């Protein structure tokens, strides 16, 4: 297997204590991928390691290794851990540890350590007195450096206002928050009530403009975020200009790891300060007072404590053509028994380009052309799966990418269970990373938007039930606002029937009170929303689709609880008329 030979040349294989002790004799930096026997090394990082090996060109002081935790006594604390672990050894001393396949952080760590080794070799700096990382159980309370991640977090509450949501400025704000090293711990979208707005903004209630401000915030959809400061990402420091007089001076002998004498770091910004510095604070408001934050978390996220212990991940899974044709139902049952929720599924005949992308890891194998021929020969089944720690659980469930590796590392995996004689590869596919999963889901299930309407007779309690149905069906509520539909406003939604005789009866029903108008987004959204609503007549819906919205909440054909666009063209036409600033999220063109 050519691909495997190339991997061994790049990374030394350490699978017993003797080889581990020998590896510690390496001169310079050794980057060690600690893996579990059931899943093998982290292939996602090998491209980065190969790139660094070529670019840095330091064969004497840069080494890569894979170490099997199961067979090495020193690595016992890392056994049965799902997340990849990368250790960094300098001349036999473990000086750093990174959890997870965080490519940018690992790349930066390697480059910094190699640059230090170069300066030390050239006599430009004295070797720092590194603190050796203690390899202890990550789950224990006194786990040394790892325990820093378990300290009490400081949370903030952010409200991104309707103006930013409707113009999709909210997406930019969230990206900036994440890039600055803050973590979004929880998120919801809702139309805030007047009571909630007055309570959240009580500190400015005495200002003259406050009474005009309240309806502007209750007029549409807001994002409510709970954020914390990340321990894993770089904080949003401000850097001062380097001092040329000190730039090349040697650090003192007792200077610790990763010292950077040319940069002075200032105190970390608060979230509010950061948003102001980014000139986006006018679109959102932050509460950072601990007592107030706890109060609003209880209001907006009553299940927050239990939510923080669950790491729901959405991934793409694929049954290759032979498996889909012969054992689809058996596989789907296993998926559901393993606790995965199937959010979406569709049959898809892959193009050659798609097959090449999904099978890239086999491109150096003799049977690569046979794989491409098989993958394009008939329909595969693409699935979007959701589960706590879904990425790693799916990898463990299906096993390695080839039957040969699965026999050696994980003989009880689905790879072995559903192996076929035609090809020596895993008949199931899963995303390599959460970043890859996001792109793959977007590709195979491109989002589409539809306009949805909840009619005036539906009570607030029933609205909440409908929201639950919408979220359970996998829709994203992209836009939402409550509005009294005058004839002018109703014409924007019901433009196809404005000349019908019964339209005056529709207007009469809509005039009874405010309606809730939404943009719902997901793959195949138009037909999915119509299916969720059920037949137009609630009596017919109760017979044919008893779980539908109209069956549960409809009173008559006119008061049938909900309305939705009939096709993608009508959907975008209505959305653009009602939400004039709406920008579709990569909406499918039809």
C-alpha cells in the first residue's frame, strides 16, 4: 500500500514502551500523535506535517511520530480518549500538549519551537527552562496543566438586535466573537417580548429615547448568545510595536517556554471592549455582570447547565452504492440504535469529481480507479447525523478506512461487518473533521428558504409548540417578525390570489390580530414546510396527516393556523417583499 508506506516515512511508528524510550533520545523537536488502537492516527493532520517537513527542511531537529496509547505505559492516561492528543518533545522532555486536531494552533507551535531550536543552534539565544508536562489522567481534578480548562467559566450574555439579523450582520458578529477567542456556549433566535426587553435594558430605562427603542427590539428576530472566554484559543491581545534595541537580545536563562521578547502584550479585552474596538457594538448589547448574566441565562436558557455537558455535532455520513443497495435498512437501524438522529437523508449519484473528493485518501492505491467506478455506478445514501460527540463516535463505529486496517485495529467495527469482496475499503464514509462536515453537508444538502406564516388565531402557547415542531424538523428560523397584515402587507405574501373572490375572507381573518411571519431555511425547505403544515383543510389534515400543524392547531380552511409558499420562486418573491433587506444563505437556485 503506497499510501501507508509514505505515512511511515513521515511519522515513526511507536507501539511499545521500548520504542517510546528510544524516541525520547531524538535531538530537537518531536511531534507525537497519540492515538487509540481502535481508530488509528489522526490522518487529517498528516498533510500539515508533510508540508511543514518540506518547508522547514530540518531533518535533524524536526521529527514526527505516531504513538499507540494502548501499548505504551507512559501514555496510559490517554487510553480510551476520543479526542486526538498531540505531544511536543524537546530533547526528550514533553514541553507542550494540544488536545484536538487544531491545525492552526499546532502549526504555530511547531514553527515557534523550530525557530527557537534554530536560534539556540546559532548561539543567538539560551535554551529556555521548559516546564515538563506531566502525563496524568485528563479526567482527574489535579491534572496539572489540563486542569486549567476546568476552572469556573465567566459567561456573558449578548443580544444581537433585529437590524443586524435581517441584514445578516449577525453572522459577521458571531464570526468576530469566535475569532477573538470567545466561545459561543449557547444560542437561540427569538422575538423578544416587551417584558424581556425592559428587564434586560433596565439600566437605560430612564433615557428619553427608551420608549422608542423598545418596539425596535421587539419588532423582529434577535439572536441571544451565551459566551465564555476560551482557554484553547489565542486571546485578542493588542500588540505594541517591537523595540529594535531589544529585538535580538538573548532572554535570561530562567525564561520560560515560548517567550517572545519583541512583543509586549496588554491586558485582554472584555467582550464589550472588543466589540467596540471592532465597530460593531451598535448592533448588539452585552451583559457581563455575573449576577445579571446568571439571571438571564435562567430566563433564556433554563436547561443551560445540562446543555454545557452535551457536545452535539452534525456530520455527513454516506453509504456507498453496494451497501445502500443491499443493507440500507440494517445500517439505518444501527445508526439509530447508536443514538444518532438522522436530520436529513437523500439518494445521490455521485459525479466523478465528487467521488474523487470523497475518496481522496485512496488516490495512491492500485484500486483507486475501481473505487471511482463503483462510487459513480449507482445511488449512494447521504445522511446528516446529529449526536453528542458525533464525529468521534461515528469514526469509532465505522472503523478505519480500509478492511486491512480494520482487521488489525478494530475488528468489531462496521467496516468489517459490512465488508464486501469487490473493494478492500470501508463501505461507510464519515466526515474527517467538523469543518469538513460543515462543507460536505452544505454541498449535499444546499440550504433553501421558504416563507412561513402563523395566523392570528394561534395562541402564544400554541406558537411555542409550533416552534418546537419547526426546530425538531431541522429548520433554521432565519428571520421572524410579528406584524399586523394590512391589505398592503398581505398582498406581499398572497400576491397570487389577490384577484380571487375569496381573498377578502382571507384578509378578514388576517386582520383579527398580529401574524408571525418567518423565513425558514433548510434543504428542500419549501416542500418540507408544506409537508409539516399538512393539507389546507384541518379536517382533512386530521385524517391524512394527524401530526401536522394544521391538524393540531387549525380551526377551519381559513383559520388553518399556517401558510407557506408553494414553490421556490414564490418563496423568494414573498421573502424579498416582506423582508426587504434579506440576504439568502447560499439559497438553492431552481
